[in-house]
C-alpha cells in the first residue's frame, strides 16, 4: 500500500497496520470489524473525523 507519510497518509498507514495484523491472526474482514467494535475503536483511514457516526449533523450538511 502506498501512502505519503504521516502528514497526509498517516491514517492509511495505521489502517494498513491493523489490516496486516488481522490478516496475520487469520481474522476475516467481518471478524476484524467486530473486534474493533468490541474495543470501541475506529478503523483508521475509514471515513473522516469531521464526517462520522458521532458527528452526523455536520456530515449531513454536505
């Protein structure tokens, strides 16, 4: 996966680390997402801080 460093691609780098870890542990994508939900952690690189489940009002204004 190609990213351009922490300033512009940090979330993608972090997502890649999570994806690699889950693959190494043999998790399916569903199991990975479920695990993140149980840990109450957002998956880096998926979505945007401004537009999120926690901030629906702002997201709906676009």
